[in-house]
C-alpha cells in the first residue's frame, strides 16, 4: 500500500504539473499576442513547450517534489521556485543556441516564466492541502521516544498533514534494542531521545533497520528550516543562526517592504476609504485607533488600525473580567477574547477578515514596521516577554507574521514568542512569500481574530 500511495500522489502531481505547464504556455501565447499585437502560431512554440513540460517534470522529480513527503511548505516553495528558474534558463538557452527556435519571441518565455513562478507553487499548496486529507496520502512511521516532548511531536505530526508522516506506532526507546519492528512495515523511524540517552548507540541500530531515520531535537525557536550540517573530523555539527540579524537580509527586507507597501497603499486606497466611511457611520468615535507598541530597539511607536471597538472599551473589558472568571482566564492566556463584547458591528466584520490591519501600511512605509515580522508587542507585555525580548526587539514588528498564519488567536502568549523567534531564525524571502500567500488565504476565508 505504501508504494502504491506514493505512485498515486506522484501521479497526481505529475499530471497536474503537466496540465498547468501546458496551460501556462498557451496563455503566454495569448498574452504575447495581446500585448505586442503580433502573430505567434502555437505550432511554432509547441516543440519548446513540450520540451519545457518534460524537463520541468524531470527537475521536479530530481528535487524530490514527487511525492514530496517530509518537505515543509517554505522548503517546497523554495524548491519549486528554483526548479522553475532552472527550467526556463534551459529553455532560454535552447531557444538561443538552437536555430529553429532563434526567431521565437523572448517575451513569450518571460511571460511563461512569470506565470510559472506564480501558479505552480500555488497549485502544489492547494493540491497537497486537499489530498493530504485522504487516508492514502503519506507513509506510516514508527516513533521511538518517551520524553516530555513526545506528546508535542505527536500533535505536530497530526496537525502538519502535508508532511505525510502518519504515526502508526509509538514505542519506548528500549524497544529499539529489545524488539525491532519489521522494517518492511515502516520505511521511516522517528527518534525522540530523552535527556541522557546515547543517541549514537540507538541511531546505529535504527539505521540498520530503517531506510530513513529522523532525529527530533527541541531547539526552542532556533533555526531548523535552514540549519546547515557541518562535519568536524567525523563529528556532526549543526550550524544555527538568526537569519534576520544579517545586515544584507535586513536591507533586502526593507526594499521589499517599500515595494509591497506602495503597491498595497495604491491598490487598496478605495477599500480603505469605504471602510473609513462605514466605521464613521456605524458608531461614534474616531475612525482610526492608535496605540503605543514596541518597535526595533525597544523604541515605542504609534500603531495605526481601524477602530473596531466602542469608545468605553477598557471599562467594558475590566467589568467583564471582574464578573466572568472564564473570560478572565482566556484573556490571561491569549491576551484577547474569542467573543469580545467591545466590538462594534462593523468591527466584527473588519476583525473577521483582518481588515483592521490595513492602515498599518502607513507604519510600514514610515519604517516603524515591516510587511512581515514578529508581533507588535505592547509596552505592558515587555516583562512577560522575558528572555525573548532582546531577540525580538532587534527587528521591526510586522503587519503579518509567522504566528498569525500558524495559529493566530489559538496560540498562547508564550507560543507566540516562540513562533516569533522561530521566524527570526529561519527567515528567508521564501518564508516571507509563503506567509504573504497564507495571509491572503486567511483574509479571504474570514479566519481572522
């Protein structure tokens, strides 16, 4: 069944990628004709398109995207993007050096490349999200462990369906020596060592019985997506770093903030004006809500949001917390309420689709915030941030971020801190791109808080 399910998943992606690439080339021909008012017969580009489809499937296969088990969403985005670039560089080389294709429009290839960069990764995310719900998706794994972290690992494996690691059996560490499971039943073993356990001793036994062994180690938010293995005379070393502490990365991120910020401000101006009018008509009070938040280097700034609450919001909150112990417990844990009585009618709608954040585009353009980053914490939360604050306060907070797309209001305050540190350590342009894509999905689906 394992091998058959692998073929099914791989076949679905190969078929969908082939169809999408074919459609991309077809649309590129149409757009090329519309933009440049010229003639580009399909029979002229068909051989190159066929070559692109075949070479694309081959590169995706080499990159391990079929079936793609064990690859995180950010890593899949990186692999897809790099693979698409390789495919179209190859096609550009063929069209340049091969005489039959030398008269082919370069605009056609450029349009195809842009469409492929946008559509192919998105299609993979959608298809993987859909098929990961079926029982035949993924491979069975056996887990060896008994530490406190084991429960969290089991929860994570169940939550992150896209990885395709389906827990079928959980055994204590001693079972590695006492009673090994038939390796033909499980190709993958996950090892969660307890403190004081000899990793080398058990890993050696596991490697003899399983094709792939995954060692799970808790790193409290440190880099894991881009961790680099290092060899020191036969000893394994793992290089960790905070990617966003690099000056070059900060510069690239700021350029992206300016570009995306200007685009959002110009394209959403009409939406901002309409929401401003609705808020003004809905309830008395100012249209915008300004609040002190902590920015880079602990500097305070005024965050700008659409007002979503009544004017006496704080008094209502205090009165509710005093008489409702359940609400008090929820607020202390999450720093927000799932059923907040302070929200106005328009406020509930605006919060649901995260539209209250739109005015923060001005914070981004002014440099006090970034498009993507950690949560903008309040000064009153500084003491509760503890040892996380020196790390988080080294970069600008974000309009959206890793914690918003990975849990949002369902995460505790401590979990948000861990997710923010994880983002800083694992940052990349691919990660920001994935966060932006998922933010759009959350807004459209109305899963805001």
